[in-house]
C-alpha cells in the first residue's frame, strides 16, 4: 500500500517572493549539474517534458497514427464532417 501526502504553503509567508524564486532557480541549476545517469541524455525537472511536448505540438501538430485518423475520419463522416486527416497522419 502506498500513500502520498502533500502539504503546500505560500512561500511569501516565510520570505520575499523574489528571494524564493532566486533560491528555486539556484536549486534547479544545481539539479541540472548532477551527472546524467547512463542511458539518459539529460535531467528533467517536473513539467519540462510536458512543456517541450506542448511547444512541439503547437509548432507541428499532434501526431496521429493511421488507426486514430481512421477512427476520427469515421466519426466525422457519421456526423457529416469530412476532415482531411490522412494528410496529417505520421508516416
């Protein structure tokens, strides 16, 4: 059995927000300097993977498999919508 407990408090109760942000920036920089484990190319902080994926998808779109495109095409046709999804399918 596993349990998680999160306790969150406002940082500005304990110190100025600018000071807190600077400390967090320093901590992030220290973490990034840790040697990368074998088989990995970098260290990610929480949210970095999602932020990178969002940028990529905003620039290039959401990748679709042929199966997903076919399914969306069928749903669209059932409702009288004719999307051109096959142009967007990853090859």
